[in-house]
């Protein structure tokens, strides 16, 4: 069933939770309302676990006869998958769209004097770059969202939004670009790169990059599980089972990160975060020095198939320990999303 009726004249974005420091509410144009409404209507129905109340309210306003509106609640914080709810129904949202609605769409929406930010939605990336350059602005391709009806690299949404009096103190405009649907990734077309390890607040942090090395893009689907394994092939950590953010299409022929740890802006890869306590433990002095577990590899399971990834990649990427083999995981677990 459709999530909402298309053809709204405007869209009001606000935060029911009145999050401190965020501007709003902000009224977006009918063009933005149409684009967002279309993306919401593409969302599948489903369920998700959320710890908190909705953090965004969307009010689609119709100025027909009679005037009416339709409200949707968006939940992203503390959810294992972003959702939209209306009329007792729940839809699963792409992470990129949910992020835009919860942050970008209203982050810079302040009333100020001209010049206003030009409207580049519906333009190609090249066209939008030219329009913004004439206004003295630069463009930053941010994320992508699947829209089978649009040519790839069409601007779907922009941050900050366009409109009379909508301006801000920066010079960069982030844009959400369209992409075409892609078939699900098979394990054979994926590469996994270990990156570690950093420390903070007594914890160790590392991650596994997931990139598509095949000639065609693919959609990463979940759940994906990770467990630390010793040299004998025995599990030595708890197993993490993580959902994957919807609409996560990986770039074909993706190279690994650069030496400085950065990924190319035009490359979409995913990352699996790993975290463990390495300071506090059962030793008599309250430390974990005598109970640290060092996996030989990380076994990653995707679509029922398994791949072993070395825990460590030379001196520049040291291996990660875990106190008593316990890996931390949020409740509910946070979805795997893009690296950029």
C-alpha cells in the first residue's frame, strides 16, 4: 500500500523530541515533498526495534479543496533499522534517506537574508555543479539512494535545502544522488580489509571494510555475523550478528582505502565496526592484562557463506584484543552502513 498520497504542495520537517541545538521546523518545497514522498513510497513494509520515541515528524501539506495534511513519524535513534510509521503501519527506510530527514534537511534551515541556495534537485551531478558554481558554491556528493525512475547521479535532495530565505554561512552543498537497483552481493564478489587498532576510554576499536571487487555494483544484504577464531579454528569471542542498512549498493571494482585511511568520495563501501574492553577485567587489580584474547582471524558470514579475515595487517594495522573474548554490541545492534 502507498505510504502517502503524492502531490503535496509543501513539507514541514520538525523534531517531536525538540532535540537541542537543531534548527526547525523547516518548510521544504513541493519539489522536495514530491521527491521525499516518492522515496517513502518505495520503502517496503516491515518491523524494527527502537528504544526511543520518533525523532522526526514529517507533515505533508496539501492545499486543495479541502486543505489537509498527512503526518509521518520517522525513528532513527536507537533503532536497528530506520522506520517510518503512519496509520498503524511501519515501513523500513534506506539509511541515507533517514539520515537526511533526521539531520541534513533541517540542520541549516535558518531564516536569513539572500542570497538563497539555488534549487538543484532533479539536475544531473554535472548540471548541479555548474549551477552552484555560478552562485559561488561548491558541491559535495554525499550519499546515494535507489530510485529506479531516475537516471543515475541525479540530485534527489540537497543540504541545505533551497527556497526563499534559506541560506547559511557555509559554501558547500551536500547532495543525495540517485542510483539504480542492484542484485544482492555474493560472497565471491566481496573483499574484506582489516583496519586497526585504536584505543579510547579503556576500549579497543577496529573495523572490517567490505567492498565490491566485481565488475558490477551489488546490494549488501544482512544480517552479517563476525566472530573471532583462534589458530585451531575455534571461536574465541562472542559472535556479532548485525543488520545491514537498507539500500546499501556497493561500488563496482572498488579499490581499498588509501594509505592515509581515506576512501575515494565516489566509492561506496561498507564497514563493520569492532569494539571490545581491553582495560577492565577479572585480574586482582581490576585490569584484564591476564585475560586478553587475541583472535587469529575474524570469520565473516554473508548470505550463509563464510570468509576468514586476518586479525591484523602488518605493523601499520596491529591486531585487536578483547577482554575475555567479549566484543561489545549496541542494543539494538546498529546497522552496518557506508564507510564515507
